[in-house]
């Protein structure tokens, strides 16, 4: 059995390594073997804001008015290790990004 203290240690190690997030326009369903964003929208890759609580990491990515404009965003990824390790990839309904819209992605990772 991994105890709460051990789970929170794993949480701390992982949270310290999560650095950025990125949107894309890919629509292929995520698989465990994915190693990159399906179709990157380069100007959306920015640092995330991460917070921790008991066995939980919250990851927030702010896509401001000047990022990803003209794209129909459909995926979001989070990265570790200076952008060399893909941690998560999610697909969502198309969002037409323009300079009058912002977008915030919030992810939760629960260490169970």
C-alpha cells in the first residue's frame, strides 16, 4: 500500500516538473503512446500555473487575446521536462479562437 505521505511525495515530484501547456487543432483521439500535440498551434505554448492539495495537482493554462487567433482549437496538452515529455492530451469540441476571446484550460491530476 502506498500511504498518503508517499502519494503526496509523488504529487510534489510531478508538480515540480510540469511546465507548460499548448493548444492544437488535431482531432485524433488520444492514446497512451502519444508523444506530441496532434497539430500544434505554436503561439499557444506557455507556462502553466500549478497548485497542489492532498493527492491532487491543478494545472491552469491561460490563452490570452493574442494567442491562437484564427484557429479552431480542438486539443490541449501539458508538458514536463522543459517540453520534452508529453504528460496529458485531451480533445474537445472546436473552439473558434479570435482576438476578442480568451480561453482557460484547467486540468486536475489525482494521485490515487
